[in-house]
C-alpha cells in the first residue's frame, strides 16, 4: 500500500463541501518518480456531480474523495485541466474505481466548465 491508499480519517464534511484534516500525499507518475503533491491540512474541495447523476455517482462516496481533492488542489496550484484530470484518474484507480466509471468521471472533469 502507500501513503495515499493507507490514509484514513483525512477529511471532514463542511457546509460548503469537504476539507482536509490531514496531509494528503500523492507521488505523481510512477513509484520512485520523486515528484510529490502534498495537499495541506485545511484545503477545501468538492466532488461536483450534476444533480441528475447523483443516483449513479454519489459525491460522498469515499472512493472519489481523495482523487477529487488531488484534482482540485492541482487546479488551485495552476495545473491545467487535462493534467489535473490525469491525477484524478490515477487517484480513482488507486482507490479501486473500475475502468468504465473512471473514464466517464475523468472525461467529465476535463470538459466541465471548459473555457
């Protein structure tokens, strides 16, 4: 396992969405790459799912939270939408989300609010 997959009790629900209560670490690329993202304690993030799809994609599903946090943090640090979506997809995979669901969710975060 890893610092990412072993992390438990790392966020809390807020009136707006969620916030980290522990540092969330992710090694970008492959193991041993040496490039780490560390989401600090107190970072606020959400899992944006259109109301009509919440029956299929529950925004409170624990399998989505860490990936959503990584994605939102990367965007807040100036990463582009596609690269941030790649982090999201890798995080979903690490948390056991299936291939088809990952693909749909990753495409959604790439095109959501496209400018």
